[in-house]
C-alpha cells in the first residue's frame, strides 16, 4: 500500500469513528495568540503540549527556522491577518535549539541542489529574478539573535496594532523547556 493509500484508508476510519470529536473547536483562537515557530517535526505535538495550547487555542505559523524574514514576507502578512481578521491579540516567536537552520549557509544548500542534478541554466533563471540565492537560503548563527531579529521586525511593523505584545522564546525540542529572550 502506498503512503497515500494508507493515509486515505486511515482517514476513512478516522471520520467514520468520529475520532475528530476531541478536536472540534471554533475558528477564532480561544487564547487569542499567534505562534510563529519552526517546521521541525519534533515540535508537531511537543510545542503545543509544552505551552498548554490545544486545538482552536492559537494561530500557528510554521516555516524553516520560524523566522520573520522581512516586514513584507508571507509570515508577516499572516501575523497581520491573525491580529486583524481572526481575533488574535499577542504574537509569540518561538525558535528552538538544535535547529536545522542553525549554521546552514546558502552556498551549502546551493551545492546540495546542484548535486541533485539541477542545471546551471535553472540557477540562471533564478538569478534573472534578482534573487541572491546564497542569501535567500541562508540559515542563522544564533537562535537567540534570530528570534530577537524577528521580534524587532514584528514590533516595528507600521501596521501592527498598537500595544500588541510580541514575545520571543526559545524551546528545547527534547524537553519542551522554554526560555525567554
Ligand atoms: Zn528548526
């Protein structure tokens, strides 16, 4: 059975047995909070459990490293949507130790992409869009600094509702322990 077939098979039972019942929730976040965090697979369940966040409690935004890269990135747009349209009132930026983006250099990832057989011509197509790949694919050297950078971008955003708390945290992906930045 392929992975998709397994998923669809499981899904039929999930719905039929009403296994969704414990997860029924309103569409606006009950705890009025927006969380920006890393896509790391260890955080799927650990992060909400460690924060006592249940289905329906928070808006959860995920990306590589959990970074807010610029004031007009998709992540920043999503934060604004959560605050203006979905009733969220606070933003939590949560980085984590032992992150895959820690120490990742754009040029290393460019090498990895080349190794997979992507042609120079395709790289040229990207460059024609004015993209500096080395910079675009860069990770970070310090998770604390990176979280602080994201917090600053959100705090200084001209469209952020006045008085919105923007909080930076770092989570341990093994124990779930939080440290404030
Ligand atoms: Zn990560």
